[in-house]
């Protein structure tokens, strides 16, 4: 939450973070126009509607309607933002130093949301630096914190996705599958709509199943991911779904189908600004081209040269 953030702005921010349209948030018993009026600050929701919105946004009612941040927190939020930028720019060591110092100045109860964001940043820095066991410990702690604080599904799924990724890199594929499947089952039991966080976890799990050799389950989840990505209309999520589905098909020897999907993924990632992700998906495209029934080494070489230039 930010200073002077209205209820309407908060609903809009949480809706976008969850990858939901106004129509998706409104279903099944509200209208998209009513949600639009809420976000514009032209309607005050009843307690019943507030509870429905909180459930669909994956947060508790007190978080949705809670107090705005105190002015003295704004400076701390600026420091957090700078650390997050440093991490995104690849300077995880500098970000970790800033975040660790910031955590020492925070109260876990008085600055609940800020403290959670700082702890998450520290875990992400540790993962980026390759300290996977320590990162997994931090993500496990954050997962428990999500439960005790009643945090929303978006936070929980994002944490589990990172945790699943760490366990995968540590070689503990069974545990990676367990934590991911449990989280997805909880989301399904709560009848939550698909979100970007849900799809990111699904994509990570598809990779784990593929690596473990369970291509049947990976194929099923890949089809599910594509269907859900098309519903929420998030281009990055759809690109990831195509990428993972292509990898599964390629492992199954279905190269023509794999090529069709990986080309779609490349086209989507080329629209964005994540050069690293685009380079990686081009590498995947080159691999499929070289190992398909009709190899195309010239096209694969061109893709790899583009990737090398970006990654260098």
C-alpha cells in the first residue's frame, strides 16, 4: 500500500497484480461496470461485496480495506524500491546488503507488508547468488508467514513457485513436486480464478515433471497452462505456457508441434523488454530446430548468434 491510496486504487492494483480483468473480478454476481465505478472511487462497497472482492483478489478483508501507510514509511519504501531495481539489474550483492540493513530497522508487526517485501527480496537475492539452501529456508519461512498473516493466494503461489525452483535446482525433485502440487490443490479447492502467479507456478512444475521424466503429467499441465493463460490474457504468461508445452512435446519426439509452439513463444517474448528471457527462448527454439525431423542449422545458428549477443 502507498500513502493516500484510495480503496478504488487498491482494488485496481491488486486486480492487476492477480492478472484479472474487471470482468473476471466481477464474476459471477457483480457487473464489470460496478467494478469500474469502485476503482474510480464512485461507489462504496457493502461489507458483503468487500468480502467477495477480497476472496477473489486472494487477500483478507483487513488488507483490502486497511489503513494507508504512515508517512515515515515512505522513505523505507523508497529504499526497498532501489534494492529491487538493483536486483533486477543483476546486482544481487548490493541489493542484499541494502535489504539486510533495511530489515534491521523494521518491525515485523508494525511494518507487516514492508517487512514481508524485504524478506522476500532477501530470499530472491540469495537464490540469485546461488545460495539455494539458504534461499529455500527463507522461502519456507515466508510460506509459513503467508499462512499466519492470512496473505492472499498471489503471495502464496509466488513464494511456492520460488521454493519449487530452489528445490529443483538442488536436485530434490520430489519435494519440488510436493510443495507445488499442494499449493495448486489449495488454490483449486478455494475455486480461485487463474492468475499470473498461478501460471508461473504451473510452468515451474511442468519443468520439474519434464526433468523427472513424467512426460504424461507434464503434457497434461502444459495444456492446462495454455488454456488458463488464454483466459487471463497475459502475454508473458501465455509465452511461458507455450515455451513449457513446446519443451514437453520436444521430449516426446513431437518436433513439428513443438516448433509451432516455440515460435509463438519467441514472438511473444520479442514484444517485451526482457532480453535475457528472449535469449533463453531463442536457445530453446534453436535446440528444437537442430533436433527436429528436418533440421535447419542455418536458422538455429542465427538464433544462437542473437542470443549470444544479448547474453554477452
